[in-house]
C-alpha cells in the first residue's frame, strides 16, 4: 500500500532485526513521549508488525497480537489487538498512520474474529471503521473476573467484520489479564 512515498511492510515480531526493533522502540517513544523500551519484553513473538517506510526509514508503526475476548461471558472471540501505533513527530497528518492502520485492519479482517485497541484518540480510528465499546470492561485473572477500565481518558475500540457475530458493543467484554490490561 502507498501513501505518497510510503510503503507499508508486514513482518512478524520474531523476524525483526535488532536494528528494526530499536527503530520501533525509538519511534514509539518519540511519538508517545513515553519510554517504550520494554515493548518487546511484553509482546508475544508471533506479533504482526506493520512498518510504514519512506526510503527504508521507519516513519509509522502498529503491531497486532492475538488476544482472547469473551463477550457476555459466553461468546469467545479471537481478537487481533493493536498496540504501539505511532507516526514520527514532524511527519504526522500526512496519512501515514492511516495507511499503516488500514493495512492492519485488512490483516485483522482476514485473520481474526474482531479487532481491538485502546486509545485516547478515538476520532483517528473512527474514521477507519473502528467503534467504541460501550459495555462493561473486565479482565480475566486467576482470581476471576475483575473490572478493568483502560488507563486515563482512553477508550476501548473494536473493528468488526463479516467474521464477527452480531454485537451491540454494549455487552460485557473481558480479555485475559496483562499489565495495563487494555
Ligand atoms: C495518532 C497517530 C498515530 C496518527 O498518525 P498520523 O500519521 O498523523 O495519521 P494520519 O496523518 O493518517 O491522520 C491523522 C490526522 O491527519 C489528517 N490528515 C491526514 N492526511 C492529511 C493531510 N494531507 N493534511 C491534513 N491532514 C491530514 C487525518 O484526517 C487525521 O485526522 P483525524 O485524526 O482528525 O481523523 C500519530 O498522531 C501519533 O503517533 N500520535 C502520538 C501517539 C498516539 O497518540 N498514538 C495513537 C493513540 S493509541
């Protein structure tokens, strides 16, 4: 996919070189103004990265990993969960983030029942077809189900497809626990 000179490449976490990993951590840290140094410690090895490249230089990124959603305690869904969405500061508002997320969305629609993410910027994703989950959010822990709101002002959004069963998005949604949950 192209947006100007942008090329979006897909690559598994386990296939990334050390140089690529450093570039992803640096990009995410710069865009979010937050240390992403532990990103690859938390990510499963079979994550699918989407690299937005201009002349081989990483300018935008997102990663999709498998998580297990359960709706209303009875409908299991394989979710393609998106993390580490970032475009290089100074190169934002040129369509690069959208191009990366469109490719990620195609991947989700092909390989998963539903897409998921949490964000403080729902308008960016709404334009790309993502919708806010309005129901109760929970984490599945060893102790059972625990309420789990996303951090700060973040909201949870989902991307549905023909593989997704009918949902109102007002149901209870749980996910397996991880640090930060969403
Ligand atoms: C969110 C983020 C990934 C978006 O990346 P981006 O490359 O700027 O994304 P795009 O350029 O595709 O779209 C961003 C906005 O610019 C607009 N835009 C796109 N091309 C444009 C152009 N040529 N001229 C003017 N505006 C343009 C889009 O309509 C979009 O507007 P919207 O957010 O109101 O819908 C980026 O801003 C970022 O890294 N932010 C910091 C970290 C963050 O917040 N991450 C996501 C939250 S989880």
